């Protein structure tokens, strides 16, 4: 796929070992929040990134306070399924996390990722400061100019609002449910594809 090959070159040039199991003794911490469809898949990808301290699946960007999964699935809360990523910028930069964000989903399909349809599955970057906003805008501009994607990017770029962690059974979903059909047929192939294109030095952990 042209998209993955092109973005993988950018990542390799940055010297990042994406799926390596790195040192967790980190002192600096920053937060990134991304929505890229179902948070089960997004969480599984970012949990394997060297320099990521923690990943929490949850909801944000909507009107309903303390929403529950069934409410969000209705599409009436305005919330998106997202992951809140705590990371060490001395090991992996925000720009590098953004690169992976573009690779792991289709940012050209409004309110849809594969078979998951609804505003809760929209492509969205929730920025936590002006630097993140500028980085996201610059990334979209660069990708549009490069022609990597065949259609215009529709990713929403909005300021971060209150984040609501999802129910416990959504956390570490792939790790705890590796044999489930969604994990076997959707998440695992995506992880393998990303690993292949990044030529990671160590295999993705089971």
C-alpha cells in the first residue's frame, strides 16, 4: 500500500524503533489524545510503541457527562471513541505518534472506519497545547500535498476537553481477549502490517 510505504519511510528516517520494548524508566511525560475508529484497535497499536507509558481507552468531544458505552454507541452523545496516551517525548515525539496515527487508520472516511460506522468512530486529533495543534495541522498539509491518500483528509482537529475513561472491560482489550474474533481478524492483522512496514527490530508481543 502506497500510504503505509510512504509513511514508513518518514518514520524510518526519524530513527524510531516503533514496536521495540523500551525502557519504562521515564521522567518526562506528555499527553496525546487520538480517535481512529474503535478504541480497541487504537489502544493495541499505541501500547506497543517504545516511549509510551500508558494508553487508556475512553470518550471525549461530546456533550454528555460521564457517558457509558451504550450511550456513545447511539451516536447521540457527540463523543468519539479515543485513546489517551501518556508518553515520554525524550523517547518518542508527538510528531512520531501522529505519523503512526495516520498509518493505522483511514483519515479520509468521515464517521467511519471499516465496518464501524457513526460519529463516535470519526478520525480526530484532540490537541492539548498549541504545539500539538500546529503539528497536527502541519501533518495534514504535508500529507495532502504529498498525495499519499487518494481522497481529502477529513480528520477533525479540536482542543482537548474532558476525558472519560471507558468501562474496565474495554481497557487492554486485545491483551485480555486475544482469541476474540475482532482481535483475531481485525486487530492482529493490523499490528502485523504495521510491524512489517516499520521493520521493527523485535516482534509484536502476543
